[in-house]
C-alpha cells in the first residue's frame, strides 16, 4: 500500500488536498497520513480513518520518525513570510528528514518561475526546490499560480475606500482557485508517477487588475476606481498605512512581477492532471461576492 503524507494538513490548502485525495481520488483513508504542528486540529480526519502525525519543520530531529514508512510526501510551503529565509530552513529540514526516512517522492508547493520571478520571496521557493532536488528522491514541484482567494485580502479594502491602489497597470495574473490547486495536487499524488515532474498550475487566462476590479464592482454593487501609481508612491502609501516591511516588499514586488508577466503564464497542467477546466474568475467573483464585500 502506497502511503501519502500531507504536511500542513490543518491549513486551507492541506485540508483541501486531503479532501480531494479521499473524495476525488478515492484513496483509502488508511493510505493517507495528515501532518500538522497540532494534530488535535485533525480530529475530523482521524475520525475518517486517516492517520495523523505531529509534523513541525522547526523540530528537525523529530521529522525522520514523522516521515517513517511514507512513500509520497507533500511538503506544503509554510506561511513564515515575516522572516525572510526562514522557509528555506524549514523546507530544507523537511527535505533532509525525508531523505533520511527513505521517502520515495517529495512534492512541494512552489510558485511560477521561482528562478526569475520578481516576487520578494521567490528565492525561498527556488532554494527550497534545490534542497529537495539535493536529496536524490524523485520530486514533483507544484508551481502554484496566484490564488483567487488572495482577492479576499485586497478587494474588501478597495470597496471600503472606493479605490484599488496598484502599481501594476500592465500584465495580468492567471488566478487559480485554491481548491483547483488542491484538486490538481491530489490527482498527482494519487496517480501513476515516474521520474521528476514540474507543474505550473494556473487559471485559463491572465486577468488585469482593472478587469478584476470591474468584476468585483459588478458582483458587489460597489464602485471601485483603479488608481495606478509608481512603485515608489505605492511603497510610500503602504508604509504610511503602517504595513510591516516584509509585507510592503511582498505587495510592491507582486505588482512588479505582474508587470513583468511572472504571474500571467497560462499552462494546461491543471487540465492534464484533473481532466477539467479551471474555475473561471468571472464565476468565482460573483460566487464569493459576500466575502469580497468584506
Ligand atoms: N499561490 C498563492 O497565491 C498563495 C497564497 C497564500 C499562500 N500560499 C502558500 O501556500 C501555502 C499553503 O496555503 P494555505 O492557503 O493553505 O495557507 P495557510 O492556511 O495559511 O496554511 C499555512 C500552512 O503552513 C503550515 N506551517 C506553518 N508553520 C509550519 C511548520 N513550522 N512546520 C510545518 N508546517 C507549517 C501550516 O500547517 P499546520 O498549522 O497544520 O502545522 C499550514 O498548513 C502557504 O503556507 C504559502 O506558502 C500561496
């Protein structure tokens, strides 16, 4: 029996991957191990017959035992964005432990174009991929496009103030729903595998900020004007709003990456893995009008 371990299983993506392994992939619960820093958050999965284990990348000594008996491991990248470089240490610790435990295939959630993307934390994904490659285990890199759910963080404020501030007037983002990312990852984890694989999971077309704002405005009935400014003025606006430095860097660099086309690539990897078309933004936004209205 092939055993699959998903780390970060209490998080949004981790939960959805386990859900799709069970429901879409028809993987037996006994083949799945859900890992979390706090396994008590996984009681619902344990009740379904999924084994739960403590998995904390900051506790490297305990990781080889946590990964014992696992054939396929999915390392979900952590949310430790406030300390640049911390995630490389975390993911490298997980990779080393997987190597020690004899895991046959390591999956990892990365971003599109980790070698060249202008996004401030792209290098963390590049170096994490390199650490996994170094183990010698087979790898599957899921280079996940920008979640549609990221709009829940920007649109409510734009609606409140009536203005969407951005420094990306050109370039689009091929948003993908988080659930689609999970669906594709689960299909890969459950499917036949040979050699190394790299998937760039994207929506079906790039969407400019002006179009996303217009769709959100139409769905919520609230006007949103788009104010395109220079990176310098956008940085100053974010700083004066009191955002921490790492977040200012992340947001400004994301706009730069958008202009560069780093987030606008479109692939058919989602369809190849799932046989379906990805959720369209023109369906996602109206379906989530309540959350977007804030
Ligand atoms: N493509 C995009 O647009 C986009 C957007 C947001 C995030 N992301 C990335 O995708 C990842 C998953 O997204 P999400 O929506 O599921 O985020 P989330 O709900 O915030 O989940 C964060 C995850 O990080 C895990 N984690 C944190 N510290 C850890 C540690 N020391 N050891 C092991 N795991 C740790 C958590 O696992 P436990 O709490 O269960 O231990 C949790 O699963 C994020 O962490 C981030 O790297 C991508």
